[in-house]
C-alpha cells in the first residue's frame, strides 16, 4: 500500500477533497534523482495537489488524513493507461505495414488508429473497474504529520 498524508479542504456529499504536497517524501526517497514524481513536483513548484476520495472515515474540513492506494492497483492502472495504447499502436503499425506491402503511410495510419483505439479501450476498461484504481481515505491522523520528530534513541 502506498500512502500519502494530506489535509481535507472541502466536503462534497459523500466525497472529501484532500490537498497533498509530495515534496516532503522526495527528500528521503532513495530514488529521488531518477523519479518522475520529483520532476513533476519541481515543475509545478511544489504546489499542492487536490484529490477527490470517498469520505469513508467521516473526516471534517481541516483534519489531517492518510490516503492510500494498493500497489497492484497502481501497477494495473499504469499498464492500462500507458502499455495498452502503445502495444496496440505497435501492433496496428506492423499490421498496416505488412498488409500494404511496406507502405509507410498505411503504417502511420495503423499506428494512429492503434493509439486511438488503445486510449478508447483503456477508458472503457477504467469505467468497468470504477473505484479499483482510485485512492482511498484510510484514517484521520490524530497527531498532524510533521509534529513528532523521529530520533534514533528512545529515551
């Protein structure tokens, strides 16, 4: 389970809007130099992100909360969004090339059609498994994040 802390900034029916800032996690991560998340956080100036989640723990505005998403769901969503369109693009490009006897234009049309159909199929599959790829509100943090300092000794 991948977790992140944030603060509830708004409520909308059964949903809560949670504001998160990922730059704190980047400082202690061993992959910080090769990670796309740090690059994204740097590009956005460390701005906060807002995520809409089902308010399953009855959190109120202003409370610190912990969000989580299953690693398998994150991997599955990545495969669905990135790998499926690219795979269909390559397959239809090669098929267009073979069917046309080597015509590059038909190969490019096949690639575009494969990419478009991959995005369409990805969208349909996401709707079919609605909720599986969304983060969940795990708990309300009674002690706000960052208040307790971590030391090596327990005195």
